[in-house]
């Protein structure tokens, strides 16, 4: 009977203590998560983009419990790394983080962070990254999927594009607020001031305003700017260049849905050379000097053939599957 009583007492203690032990473990887990979130809130109050190293990346991103999403930019900002686009990408990423921090949708369910290669090379090895910049979303539950890595080769990395990508991942809509930039206004005021001053000084001799060649030159320059995509740059704010898949610098966007700033300058130059060639061909026929006319025709034909082939090659590289080419593939 004593043995049975002892067994009954032990079973009773187990029934009582096991729920208490489970409740304590749940309480510790909840307390640990609350402390972790509070640390992130305190850190983000000082700087919207948290700088993580190997240990803090494991603590806040890889180690559970976690009920928040983390958007991490992997970058290499040191000048010795020669990452041309990393600094520009970091500026765009910071704009998105600041827009979220001071927006009505701000909450403790989403945080922004960055890992610099010189501060967290072990993280790059852990994530098997050999290039930068890379934007990754770490969801609150589960592991990142393929769509949780932003395809900057296709869509670029402007603040608006990053915000849209985050909305697709987290359902958090971030309205991007860019800091005011008065350089365009100042430049316009200075230009109008210079033009007004010049016209005032030449007020007694304004015959040059009827110069057809001058207005034709201005019209051609305006056409070059519009055809090359300057207005698209002004609206979309694309990067100047971006990093190619092999680690080099790419000057031509690989998709017909995007372009780079330097790409518009390249297209503008190619169009200008084609127009110059056409002008030389046209003027060669009206030249009174036969030898000069032949030289102008040869040079014009050369410019048209070579630079038209180059611009066709650029179009071919962007429009995948386009079958036609001329002198260059």
C-alpha cells in the first residue's frame, strides 16, 4: 500500500509540475522575443537601417523566435572593394527605410538592416553570396524563397522599386518620400537669368533670334534628349550603372523594360553620330568641290553604317530574340 501511495504521489507531482514547466518555457520564449523586438526598436530609433555583423545577424535574423520580417541589404561600401553602385543602392535603400520609419504604417513587424562585407564576411559565406549589392527578405515564418531575393538585374534598385517589392513580400505599402532636391530649381533660375541678361545686353541687335541654323541645332539636341530616354530617367530615377552577373560593371540594362542613366548618354551619342553622317551625305551632293564632296560622302557613309550597327546591337541586346543585325552582333 505504501508503494502504491508513493507512486500516486509522484504521478500527482508530475501532472502538476509539467504544465508549470511548459508555461515557464513559453514565458521565457515570449520574454526573449519581446526583448529582441525591443532591442530592434531601440536600434531603429537611432538609425533606420541597422548595421549587422556576423553575430547580430545570427541573433536577430537567423535565430528564432521571430515574429517580424527583416529586409537586409548585403553590400560592400568600402572604396577598396570598388563597388560602383553599392553607395547609390544604399542611398535608395535608406530612402525606403526612412519613408517607412516616419509613415503611418510603421510597426514592429518590419525592420531594415544591412550587412557590409568588411563587417560580416561570415554572413556572405553563410548566405553563399559572391556579389553585391543584394536585397533579401527574411519572412517572419519559414525560410526565404527565391522570390525573397530582389532581381536588381531586371528591375533595378530605385527606392520606388524596392518599396513595391517589399509590398509584394509583406503586404506593407510604403509611400516613398524623397528628400527635397533644389538643384534643378536653382539651375533653371540661373539659366533663365543668364538668358535674360544676354538678351538685355543684346537688346539692340536681336537678329540672331531669326537664325534658322541655331534653332535647328537646339531642336536636334532636344530630340536627342527625348529619344534617348531622359524623361524616363527623370520619372523613374534609375541607377547610373549596375553590377553585372560576372561581377563587372554593366552600362546597358539587360531588359527592354529598364535602362540606366549612362545608357541614355550612349544612345544619345550614337544617334548624334548617325545624324552627323546623314548631314554629311546630304551636304556632299551640294558641294562644289568634287574631291571634298567625295570625302564627305565617304565619312558620312562610314558614320551611318558603323553607328547604326552599334545602336542596332544595343537594341538587340535588350530585346532578346531580335533576329536582325548589321556589322556587329
